[in-house]
């Protein structure tokens, strides 16, 4: 298979922050960038020589993006199959429609993982309020999650008692949900794997992640998990990448349970919030790695050169008439600011992140938490 060389055009289905940062890496390597996104002022717009504004379901628009590109990749997996197939007919879509179709439905994704022998927490697919009640009765306290369209904890409800299950299902308002047993987590981690069209694979060292109310707060690399956990997490993630046949990236979110067992939470076949620190920490960032993988170039070294952490900046920090001074922290040692160029700040919306490097993971994390606290002081931003 021949490589798609610098000077070629990469089409991105999705021009949010992931598309923007991947597009920056593509530009650095001498590629041209085209973008399709439903939002006119999408974060990747400044990087793209051509932007198509259209909804995900517009298969003609997806076809147009692919017509002008040498390869197409995605920053969001929730794109209807007809649009993916329309793109795939005109340019290689990496990862392919089959991978995205498998992953984009939470129930289908879990069933695929279970059928391929990957470890999962107990769950049930529920289609009615009564089925949800029965699931909570048999599984115990659950998180009920819509099968489609959820991200950052949206479309989810925690249910402690069977009596609350029906209202939770109806409140989510989705035709199908997954009820997952609420697990006691010792820690959360993720593993990013890149895979080329020839099947060459490289995994990054695991990242240690912290979520608040279902949304990623911070992430740090290296993770300081013991060798057995690192080995097992890497084996699970590489097994998934290989068996799914991913070309590009896949992030595997994992839960570490109290008894030391790992289970897969969910999959994201694209750059991931928990590897934004790879720009600071690793020889090759996840964004450059995506470009290399989808273009069939040799994959980059994933080693950590120095520990780094990120802390998300959500819309809360922007709220109120006076935006906080987000540049005030730039004098702190090791700290950098990454803004996504979003015009409107809304509660829960990812507006940017802070990153910090340090001599150890703990030091990097302490620096980024300190920087965040200074920004959040006087605002409603929550410190985890
Ligand atoms: N079964 C569970 N038991 C305990 N905690 C859970 C469970 N499911 C989810 N969580 C918590 O909620 C977080 C978000 O869950 P999940 O990844 O399913 O949501 P999401 O909306 O798809 O998130 P994102 O798109 O940000 O990854 C998890 O990282 C974890 O902290
Ligand atoms: Mg998640």
C-alpha cells in the first residue's frame, strides 16, 4: 500500500477541538486540510483551506469532502453510516465505516467487546422503563446510558433503586439504553493505540484519568500503575485495535477495580481528551500519530520524554460578565494554555485545557491543578 505523502490533502469529518489539533499536526507535516462540520465557526476552520458546513447526515456533503481529499479521517464517531459510506466510496476512510458503525452504538460496542472476550462490567440492554427496572433489580445500582449520541456524561443517569429506574429511562428519552452496574473504581486509565493500513501498531503508555460528574477533569502520563496493570491494559487495547481492524487511532477507556481487575468502559476510534498531554509528554503527539497512521507513514515513537498533565477548561470558567484572566497562569513553571477558539462558552463545554510538565507525574499534575485553581478562583469552576 503506498503512503499518502505530505502535500496531499486530509479530509476531516469533524472540525471541533480534536480536528483542530490534528489539523495543526497535519499542517506541520506539510499536508493540506479540508473539514466538514455542522458549525460554520468550528475550531478547525482556521487550519482548513476548504470548509464544508453541513450536518453529519448529509451524505452528499461527506462525498464532497472525500472528493477533494486523498484520505478522510474523523474526530467524532457519531456520523451516520450512509455519510461514512459515501465518503469511503471516494477516498479511503480511516478508520473504516465498519469500525465506526460497531463503536457508535453503545450496546453494539459492548456486545462486540463481550463477544470478542474483552472484560466488561455487568450490563443489560434496555428498551423500556420496565426492562430498566428489571435491570437495576438484578444488577444493583446502575448508570443508565443512551446508546447513541452521549458524550461527557450526557444522556446518562445514575439509578440507586429499582423504584427510580423507570423515571431515569424516560428522562433520558432514548429508545434504547444500556444499564451498567455502578462499579467502585480504584482508578481510571486509558490506552491510545495507533494502527497503520499494514497492521503496524504502537501503543502509548497508559494515562491516569480523573472524571467529575462523568466529564474528564484531568489526565496525567505516565500513570504510575504497576507493571501488571500496564501490561494487561496494553494487551487489551492492542487486542481491540487489531480485532476491530482500526486504521488510525483508538483510545480504550478502562476502569481499574478494587480487586485489581481491569474492565473496558468504552472505545473512541480517534484522538482523545486523555492524550492531549502527549503533545507535551511524548516523542510523538497523538495528533501527529493520527496523521502518520491514516497516511500509511511509519508510526512515531510513543515513549514519554517527560511527565505531563492536562486539566480541562470548561465553559463554567468563562461564565459571568467578567471572563477570568486565563493568561495569568502562563508565568507558572511548566504551564501552557491550549484554547480551542470556540466563540460561545456554555456550562460543560470544553473550551480548552491547561497543560504542565514536571520532573514527576505528581509534580506535573500539581502544577496544572494549581494553575486551574488560580483561574477558577472567583468563578464557579469546580476543582476536583
Ligand atoms: N459503570 C460505571 N461505574 C462507575 N463509574 C462509571 C460507570 N460508567 C461511567 N462511569 C463514570 O463516568 C465517566 C463517563 O462515563 P462514559 O465514558 O460512559 O461517558 P461518556 O459520556 O461517553 O464520556 P466521554 O465521552 O467523556 O468519554 C467514566 O469515565 C466514569 O468516571
Ligand atoms: Mg468516556
